[in-house]
C-alpha cells in the first residue's frame, strides 16, 4: 500500500477556498486500486498548505491513475491556457473564476510506502 501526498502551497487566508476544489472528486474514487483520499490543511506564517493524501493498493495503481485520461481531465484546470484563451481559472464560457483560481503558489508530490497502520482496520 502507498500514500501519495500532493502538498499545495496557497496564498495565506485562502486555504478554505482552495479546498473547495476537492469537495467533489472527479474520478479518482473510481480508479482501480484507489482506497481513500484525505485533505489536510495547515496555516503557516508565509502561506497556507493543503496536503491531498491518496491511498492506493500499490504504486502501479497510482501510476495508472496519473497516466489515465480521467486524471488529465480532472487536472486540466492547472495547466497553462493557450495564448488568447481564458485566463488561469476562468471558465471558457461565462468568465466566472473557478474556486481557488489565482491563489495556488505551487505544489510538490511525494509517494510513501505504508509500513504499517494502527489499528489495522479498513
């Protein structure tokens, strides 16, 4: 079993707004080998952080999700828009910003093997 942790730096005071993006998963819950997702938050002096923790049966299951079309669609909002397209976080039609748009400062992914859990319950 592994846990993938995506640590996302967010402008101070905006962690709740950024967390809204994760309220309704966009397919990860259906990925083969997915076990659970947890969202942790922390307010630091210079910025806030979200830690998106997903637990998987194994590394291959996680890699399958990362390489899937569903992953690409779920993360399309974080990709740079083509020149002349809508600004980061703007909807293609209507121009309304997506929750959390413009407040993300960066992210770092780490993958950890689970050695044991206590108590050992599902």
